[in-house]
C-alpha cells in the first residue's frame, strides 16, 4: 500500500518538464540520488523504482541536535544552508539541503500557500491517517532527520538543488519536494501551489488516479496565478495557440468522455502529459458545474470505499457518487464551450505579462 502510494502520488509539473527538456547542465548527483527514479513519469512512461534503502538510525538522538535553518522572515534576506538543516513551523517542517539558498521568508511562503489551499478547497493539512512515510531522508539528506516529524503529523517540505537531469518536483501525502528556485523572490511559487495541492488532497482522500490528481493541482495553479496576479507559463500548454490549435486532441473526450478518462488514467502519456490535459479540463468542469466544494465531496466520498489507484472503475464510481451519474455526459457537453472560455481567459490574462515595447521617442 505504501509503495503504491509513492507510485501513484507522483506529482510533476508541466513547466518543470518543459524546462527539463531544454537539457541544460548536467549536475553532480550523489550515488544515493542516482539510484532513485523519482516519480517524474507519474504513472507514466517509465516504471518508478520504489525499492529504496531503509532508513538507518544515526547517532543523533534528539530533534534539537540537528542544525536549524536561520530564516529571518525578511524576503530581502537569503539563507544558504552550509549543512543539511531544517525549520519547524506549526504545521510543516522545511528541510533544506546543504548548499541550497532560500529567501528569508521561505517559511512564511509555505504557511501562506498551505493556508490558501486549505481555504480554497475547504480541507485541512492536519489530517493524517496511515501516513506513507518514505525514505526521502535517505535520498536527499544523507539519512539525517529521522527523528524529526516521525509521525508525519506535519507536512514535510523538502528544498533541494535542481540537478537539471530530468527529475522534476514530486509530492505524496507526507511531503512535497521543491527546488530552491521555486521559492525565490521572482521565482515560481506556482510549483509550491501545485505540489502542496497534491499533498492536501492525498491527506484527505484515497488515491484517485493521475487524471484527477493532476487536474486538481493544475486548477490550484491557475486559480492562484490569477488571484495573486503572477505569470505562470506552464499554463500555456493547455491553451489554443495563435492559430487556434490545441496541443491536446480532445476528440476522444468528446466522443466518450468516460472511456477517455479510463484510457488517460491507465496509460502513460509521455511528454504529451495527456492526463494533465484531461485532468485540468475535467476539474475545471467539475468546479464550474458543481462548485468548488465538489473537490472535497469527491475526496470525502473516496474514504467510503477501499481501493487503490489501479481501480479506475472505483475512481469513476466515487466521481459519480459525489456528483451525478451523468457526470461524464455533462462533461462532453461542457467541453467545447467551457474550454474555449478558459483558453480566452488564459490568453487575456497572460497578455498583461507581455513586454511592452519601448517607443522610439523614449529611447
Ligand atoms: Zn502534479
């Protein structure tokens, strides 16, 4: 069950995948990390290796023995970890990898993102039933911190160096892994929204499959980008381009949305990220049709049943029980106009971030 959770909870983000494909520098990767196949493929193109080494206890005996990050709270300050260190808040523990630099207000940002997500979805990060802890301590922190937050009652936020080797952000019910650039002053806070949305959902529901998971996370990204008015280029991939073309073929969804859901939920979509495409549309439809409460309703409903992520039939049953029997038929009807509207809104929204050309007289 626990390894299933890791397999199933893979949480990568479109923007990161795109940047990874640029293939910039190759970085130094520790031997431990090399053996780790992160869940970049979600349930997708690549089997995820979950045979990770067990955590061994070290000589450190108490929480207070580990180095604590001195985060000032000031966004203009920065903190560089000279060794692996951590910062404990009321509801989260931030673990900072050696060599990583983060802004002084990193803890405030995490708290803010978590509170904002809770408010949006009406769910709490506090709930934790049967946490699927994992050995991220081994993967990223040389086995340290084994006595910090051992019951995972708080959310673990891991901040690491980006190795630029194809690995992307991920999340599960107990933690979210972010890169140091994701929290920089002018950086991409939407990654934190995306990954922590996964954590929130997974702490409040059974595994509901890659389509629904990514849909919720993309919806959260889009919602907060608009609310807080920042640029999120990762959303471009869902819109029509200048020629009115979509990067995703919707024809199967329009023909039989339920069958297409099954296909996307059970099939690797590779670089095309089809489950993100289907998921974002589907969750946008759900919220548009049933209200934002529907996400919590679906999560609550999932807890009425026992199943794992391989049971797409059960995921569909939960979706129908929490909404309506004809939810997929309604989705087919909503899609053409509903998604065009999103595309228009998104393009209009992004226009404000286009560079304003400088007129010759101002040169
Ligand atoms: Zn994701």
